[in-house]
């Protein structure tokens, strides 16, 4: 079973502040790295699918970077808002298209 | 609107009984997946299917069974052999170049 770690497990952020958190994954047999946002009582929603080393993706105030050689990805939230409160999941995809999920980072943005 | 429907939202099962969780999608996706979430843990893969009439065991398949007779449907049966079935179950499907689309989940409780 592959090891995908997310840190920290939870994060409290003041509204307006920026924050970032990490996903680490095996650096071998890499195919894709996914990020999902999961709000309470809703379905996880895909944010990014990243496949190339050095890739950077952006969606509004949320962006992500990828380093496949050292096995990590960062997710950044700029100017956090209360609606950004959610659990952010990363998932490592090896060949064969199965995803292995990390435990998630729970973000709470305080007004 | 296209999406994934999981039913029921909440399910109670007596010990020793089998129970089947429904997952239906109208996205025309070939691949479908079942994940389980326990408190404080990430999503763990139970079974997946890349095409109709074919499915593969995931990391925690013991005590579960699936079928894939139609492209739209991927039901999961939790059998009496599953030692600790109380959990949150998520179904997902995948388009080739994008992230997974998830259902809203079924919370199963053994009473």
C-alpha cells in the first residue's frame, strides 16, 4: 500500500490571510497528482490534476505546485475566505489509474 | 445534470446481514470506484472497475463484493464477512483526463 501523507492535519486561518499545506507521495512510478476540496455534507470536488514535474495550476485564489522528483505538492490559498473552509485531499495516481488518497488537511477560516 | 447518485444516504444493518449500497452514474464514464472512509483516516480503495463486466480488488476488498453488469451501475455489497463495516462509503467515476467525480456517500452503521 502506497504512503501518501498530508500535513498539517488541520489548520485555522484568519480571514484574509494566505496559507499553504503539503502532500508528500512516492517519487517512483508517478502518473498524476490530484487535489480535491471536500466541504461538509457535500461530495469531494476536483480542483486540479497535475501530471508534469514543475507544473503549477491555479483556480481563483487557490493554486498548486508539483515536484515529482522529490515527491511533494503544495496547495496555496491566497486571501482565505470563510467559504474556503473544507477538507483538502490529495491523491497519488500510479500507472493503472488507481488513486491513493492522503488523510486530508482540514482548513477552517475564521471571520 | 450529470452526476453520481448514491443511495441510501444512511443505512443501518444488523450484525450478520448482507447489505447492498447503490451507485449510479449518468456521465458515461467507463471507470468506477468504491472507497471507504473511517474517522481520522483517508479514503481507502475497496474495489474498482475499468469497464463493464470487469472489476478488480482494491486495498481492502475482504468482506465486500461488487458487480458491473451495466456501465451506469456499480453496486457494492457489504457481506457478513466484513468484520468492521461501520464506515462512510464513497462511490466515484472517472473521465480519462480529469479528476474523479464523487457521489455524496452512504453512511453505514451496524447495530
